[in-house]
C-alpha cells in the first residue's frame, strides 16, 4: 500500500480493513461506532484463495498479515487494542473507553488483555489451521473456556451493568466478540452468569448492534441479520 494511499486518509473518512467475523476487527468497529466516527470499510476475506490477508498488497500495509488495519489521520495502524487506545487518546469524547481512575483503568486493561493475549491468539484461525480439523473444536473450546472462567472471576468484583462499573469500556469491546466465539466452540456459558448478564446488557446498545458480525457489508447472506 503506497504512502500516498495512507496520506490521502487525512482528508477522507478513515478506512478499516476488516473481516466480518474477525473478533479483533469487531472490537475496532464497536470503538468507531461509540466514538461516532464515520468510516469506510474494505473487506479482507481470511479464507478466500488461501486468505486475502496474505496478498502482497495487504502485506505492504500489515506485515503481520492480520486484520484489522485502520488508515486514519495519515497513519496506518494495526493491532486492535493500540487502535482503540489511539482513538481514545485522540478522541476522548464521546464515550470514553478508559476510566479516569488509575485502578479502574488497570482493571479494564487487565480484562482486555486476558482476552486479547490469553484467549484470542490461542484459538485464532492460524492456530486452528495448524491444529487440524480433528482437534480444532476441542482446542478452541478449552482455550476459550479457561480464559472466560478467569474473566468471570474478575467480573464478580468489577462488574456493574458492564465489565467495569456502569460505563462501557474497552473491556466490553473485547468481551462481546469472544463470547460469540465461545458459542461457536460450544462453551457452557451457564457457569458464567456475570459474563452472561453483562453481554445481555451490551447486546442492546445500538453501537454494538451496528458493529455486529451479522450486519457488515461482507457478511454472507446466510449469516446476515436483516431485522431493524
């Protein structure tokens, strides 16, 4: 991707390279919605032709060959949590995603990193492909179950309406996509009542509905939510 393409986003809407079912892309979509940032999308299909993220064009933009990538303010940003923190630092309003209190901010980052570093990478597409079709369901189930049980214990102490108190934070942006993956891998969420309650509250928010995998431009028809 040429520097000129990145630079032109100084005067155009931000451009998000995304995949509808990517949990990392999903987090960033929620953040963009909460920050009320109008943006464009370019789909990067992770399975077509061996994965469009491996193309030379995309590798020039993201050397890790992953989504998301966000072109914004003349920058090309990768990795979902740094993107979210950049949006928070440059656009703290509306809807701050990190609390002002240092202890609460640490809790938000703790929950976010358990999901971002301790669960998602262990069950992402590249790992499941390496594990193989016979083992991938158990592998994914066990990784997600262990991590979410840890999150449940923390939320027993920190949760109000949402993960940390009664305000949506970065932790909530990480939780929603991971719980979707939990259902895909048949994790028993009935033993995690705090997570289940928080997710129920988040699912009703319009920004979370707009960012949902089933409502994206690249969502396949059979998975698309057409309700209003």
